[in-house]
């Protein structure tokens, strides 16, 4: 379930007018003041506060498998795989299922201690959940937001795209809120991260499961 607290109209241009800045500040203060029951988190995505529950077991299983494999891949380096952290960018706040950031991240923590700045993040992963609103969040709205933030790599593990797919997006274009590179494969087909600290990391069937075709 996703609860929508306040949303900017889809047709509103991305130019930050005075009124938009005021709305962003209202949303930011409301987000900081929220107290949610255990198992829920709140994000600010494209001018909306969205509240989402913890994913089902199959969702967490993929996230945990990815984190375990990435932790081994990154062992001994300057970067690490993390989750359950707010990623902050220009009045936006996201909680990716998984991200790669500096192992020693203290200097990248926001002044108020609420999260880590998006500039420190080298890769984000979202594992989709069922329901149109949830799917649109990862496939469309977060795709645009992560591009606007200039995060180098976005991986979408999508159990609800046909028989399951993995998409690796690279080359963010912040001005266009889009990506230069997109590589999408069905479950069961290996896909390799092509840049950043996880360059060479392979997402395999052992993580996603086989295609259900």
C-alpha cells in the first residue's frame, strides 16, 4: 500500500518557481516530522510524500542475496553495499532497497544527520513490488529522480515485468531526467554492471531466479 500525502501535478514543469520552492519546504518539514509504525518508511518523490510498507518475503530475499553478493564483491575496497538509509538530494528523500556508497561515509552524512547525500551514492537498486502505484514508483518516478540526482547506475529487479527482468541504467542525464544507457534482460540471463565500484559484478539466476516463461 502507498499513501499519497501531497503531489505536484504531472504537468507542472521542473523549473523551481517560488511556489514550488515553498511546497518543497512544506513537504520537507512534514517528512521530517512524520512518525510511522514499524515496518513503514516515507519518501519524497517528485513532489509527493509516499509511505510504503516493508516488502514481502520474496522481495527481501532478492535484496538480501544481492547485498550478500555485493558485500563479497566489494570486500577490502573503499565502497560497501548498504540499505535502510535515507538518500537526500535537493529536498528529496529516497530509501532505496540497496545502494553502494563509501565504506567510510561519515563526511557524506547530511548536516541534520537524516541521511546520506546522493552525490556519495554510486549505484542504487530497487526490487519492484506488486500494484500499479508501486511499479510506477520504481519504473518511472524513481527512474527520473535518480537520473536527476546524477547517480551513475540504477538497477531495477522487476518480478512483474513479463516473466521477470533486470534492467541496468547508466549514464544519467539530469537535465532530461533520463538515462543514456539501458540494458534489460529476462531472468535467467546474466547481466553485468558496467561501471563504478561494482563494475564487473554479475547479477545471475542465483539472485533473481529463472525466467518463468
